[in-house]
C-alpha cells in the first residue's frame, strides 16, 4: 500500500486503525490526526 502510494505520487494515505494496530502503523510513519484517522505523508 505504501509503495503503491509513492509510485502514484500521493501526498498522504489515511487509514482508520484499531487500538491493536495503532502501534504498528506508528512504526511505519503514520501519525494521529483528528477524526481518529491516521495519516502517512509521502
């Protein structure tokens, strides 16, 4: 998902993570944003 986003020159990827998945996504570079979504700036 992340590599495909970079290939497509996306600015960011938003996702909604469960409590259990939040730590994993933070390790990948996602950050918490308002409205409970997480965002990775590419």
